[in-house]
């Protein structure tokens, strides 16, 4: 009790001194009275004092006020310029404390890009476009392929990359935090989906839905090592959707003997073996149109496992003989699931983010976005269903 009283007495002295000179701040508290940051950038605030409970209250430039956190540490971020006031309270019957600070949010010195600026991970599952989109060259490392993926989808380069079969993914980010603005879609993703011409009203064609996940850089280290949250699309709660589904793909052995299909369209019916956590198994065939290796050549391991949300198959063989498959879109919430001109159906709200139990998490923004193929499906000579993307845009930054 005495030690705690002395600690707060010293803090009080520091606060009095700081009011008399600009050269002495509230060092003991660990907070400054005034901060200046650019919009859409994070300001981590970590008071050094402790108590039974805490409260951060934010006053907006328009005067509206709300409690924004009851944790000891708080990360401030704002999409709009202006002067914001934060009040920090230690709620403790013995040693309560109150501190006010001002955050002046300014326009960035260098204009932000609305588009992808960095790819952090590129880990596709096997597929008919792997080692081609982007192009693998002998000796390329995983870092080389990440760089090639970044060169393809950053800015407005609009070069498609393929994620392969179920679970294959890419992780990317922007040069700022995409802020979660209530009631608005926050970012958009481009793919190569199209509707077929016979029955376009049914919104079917080549729809290869990818699950979208987001992560907020809460530890402010610039790396995608914070928790990930799925954006719950239209099928999230469907009885046919399976969560925590795991699949493993095997690299073909060097002495593997191809087993061609009868019609010549498939050159190896038993090419890439896969098995899942249900005990089911099968093969990803190789077709005559894509003769290169389907297993990522830069991956040293001879097996690859992926875990995620599995959507129900969306393909129908309307020919009845395997010659014409239509892949139907899901309603909303997935990448490469509707043609790019359907802007609203390819846009995403960070407020859709849920935790592993399906509970909304209320993220203030997203620093990292991950897209992975959400269907485990093979459609004859068309091949596996694989999500492709070529661009993403923060919808709060004008082009």
C-alpha cells in the first residue's frame, strides 16, 4: 500500500512539473499530452500505471463521445483528419487516476495508394495454373515467388495469380491500415470470374469462390502475426459449410506413372493425391492443356496441408457427359465469386469478421488480407476449382 502510494505521489509531482515546462513530460505515466499522427496510421498507447480496471473515452472532432476500450493498452486509429481527445482512467478505489491527451490527425505527407503495396505470403495449393501464374523459374525460392506475386497484383498491374486447390492462399496488405467504417464496404477484390451466356440470370459460369480473412496489426510490428478472422459470407452458417476442414496434398513420386483418361483430355487421372481429416481421399488429375508440374516447385516438402472453411461444391455438369460444367456463384462475401463489374458483390466489410466460434470481433481496421480457395472440387477437363485474384482496393481512398 505504501509503495503504491509513493508511486502515485511521484507521478503527481511529474505531472505538476510537466505543466510548468515543455521539457518534462509525464514520463512515469508513459503517455504524452499531445500526439500528431497521419490518418489511417496507428498510435499505440501503453500506460505504465496499473489498477483494478481501465477506461479509454474518445471525443470525436464533432464532440460525440464514446468508450472505446476497457483494456490497459489501446491503439488509436482514425480515418479522418481532425483533433481527437482521449481520456484515460484507472478505476481503482485506492488510487484512481485520470489523464487527458489530444491526438491531432493529419493528412499523410505522401499520398496513400488505394491498392495493394505488399505481398507477405504466397502459398498456393497444387493446381493446373501453379508454376505458371506467376511463372516459376529454375532455382526460384519461396521469397522469389512472393516477390513475383507482389509484382503481379500490386497497384493496378492486374496480372492474375492462382491459389490452386482448396486452401491455397495469398496474404497481402496496403501502405496504410484499411479502416473499418461502420455501414460501409471497406475494400474490394478483383478476380477472373465470368457468367456463362446461356443462363446469365442464374449467375453461373466460372465462379471460383475464395474465403477472405483479415488481421489487425494490434502489436504494431508490421508483420501478419496477429490473430486472423474470417469475413463471414453468405454461406458461413449454411449446414453444408464445413469449418476447420483440413486437406493434405502429396507431391507425385519421381517414378510416378501417368494414367491417362479414355478421352485424352486428362493425361493423368491419378496425378496429385489428396486426403482429408474425414478419411476421404482422391486425386487432382492433370489435363492436356497444362502439362507443367502442378505441385509448387519451390516448396521443398513433399506434402502440403491446409485448414479452413470448406464451401459446398458449386459446379453442375449441365451437359450430363462431362463436357460442360457451370460453376454457380454464392450470394456474397467471397473473392472471385462474381464478375469484376459487379462491384458491390466483390466488396467486403471488415465488420463481417468473426472469431473461431462465429462471434463478431469488431476490428477497428485491417492491415493484412488473406484469400484462400474455398472449394475442393474437380470438374473433368476444366480441372480443379481454384481462386484467382489480380487486384484489391481500399474503398476509402479515392483513385
